[in-house]
């Protein structure tokens, strides 16, 4: 081994050790930084316009836009948490009032109005035959559910320090992405060891996918949540704000989605004797809320990301399981990069003509 080769081996070995140590140090902040990357990428056009309006003062523009995003996030989340605490606590009172008004005794008649209600009537009748036990079960169950919700929120309060730290990491990172984003992007683009045309394809595909996924998931979830929340409020369903928030959170899930919320709400309305309200809730949920997902999300993601539907489905589901909420965005992004890399490999190595020696052997 020559001296130059020995130096190269030692250099890259040291570089790998340093990269590993840096990865260990930065690992607690990976998810907040990824959130900052997504936010910065989506909102960077606003930064460009604001910088132009401020006559090129990038730092001022970055600071103002970061403060604006902080206000947009903090104020609604704070109000939502306050409402969730209030309504989670009142959920038990709503169930208690329904039991005290004789709702349990009316269950057999209400069940008859449901599809296949006759099969369930006997079971409900046997439960109501000992109303004391069944009422106690309902009260304890509702108390447990409301207690769980309040407990989870209390757990969030106990972990407020880490939440604040992560949020500050997102905001600080977002500020520097705005301020130095162009230079960071150019540096990353330059060090990628690919030909110029291939780098351009990968980064273009990455940009298209991030924008399409963010629009598809966020806009669709908010639209579905607002539409469902409107129905909860109009039909006088208990804790409508809490249910609307849960609907928005569950809307991106591949299985169930918003039906995990408006479905039980429909059954609740039937059981409380509000037959027409139950029919209206089912029609609105199945005909409007679900249709928004099947129309709006493919339109926003499919056209922009250009991903196969089956692979997109598994990337969202797998990303959610592997990385949590941010996996909904990260899964399709990684899939898009992989498919672009496969296309480049196919064009570079699989579609080239065979070498002349192989052609001559084939003709002998």
C-alpha cells in the first residue's frame, strides 16, 4: 500500500467515525429538524416574496416569517388543548345525563331502527334486564375514556419541557433555513456525487413530492375535519370540537380515517333515539366527508408526486408505523427518491447497447 492509499484509508475511516458521532449527537433532533425542513420548503416562496418586499433584507424576512409561523401554530394549538380539556371532562357528564334520563331503557327500541337491529335487540334486552350493572358499566367506561383523554393531556403538560425544546428547535432551524436556505441547498446539491442531469432530476422530484404530499395530506385532513365538525355542531353532538380535532388527526390514516369518528357518532345518534340525525350523519359522513378524501387527496398528491397508488399506500402506512406522524410525509418522499434512482439506473445501465465483443460473439 502506498503512502497516498494509506492516507486515504485513514482519512475515510476518521471521517466515518466523525459522521457516526455527529449522528449520535444530532439523533434527538432529527424529527424536529425534518419538520423544519418540510415547513421551510413549503413556505420558502413566501420568504422570497417578503425578502423582495423588504428590499433584500433576508434576516428580517426570516425573522418575521418565523414569528408568523410560530403564532399560527402556538395560538390555535393552545386554544385547541384548552377546549379538549374542557370537552373531555364534560364527556362523562353527557353520558351520565343520558343514563339518568332513561337512555339505557330505550336502547331496545332504538336498536330496532338500525340495520339488523332485530339480532341485537335480544342481547340489549338482556343487558337492560339488569340495568344497574349495565348503567354502572357505561358510567365507568365513559369515566375511564374521559379520564384517559385528560390524563394524556396531563402527560403532555408534564413533558412540556421536551415539547418546548422540540418546538424551539423547529423554530430556530426554520429561521436559519429561511436565512441561509439557498446557500445550504447549493452546498448540498454540489456535494451529491452524481452527474448534473441526474441530480437535477432527483432534486426536482423531491421538490414536487414534498409539495404534493403536504398539500394532499394537510389540506384534505383539514377539509374533512371541518366538514365533519360542521355536522357534529349542527346535529348537536356532544363535544363537537374534540370530535373535530380527532377527525383531523385520524383523517390521513389509510384504514378507517374519518369513519373511525363519524361512524360511532352515527351509532350514538341512533341509540339516543335521534333516527333522522343518525341518517343525516351517516349520509354526510359517507357521501361528503369520505368523498372529499377520495377526490381531493388523489388530485393533490397523484398529479404532483406521480407515484403509483399501491406503492403510495404502503409508503404512507409504513412511514406512519416507522416514524410516527412525520412518516406520513417521509414515506412518500423516500419512495419518490427511490423510484427516481431506479429510473436513472435503468436508463444508464439497462438500456445501453451491449459491448462490441458481446455482439461479435453472438454473430459467430
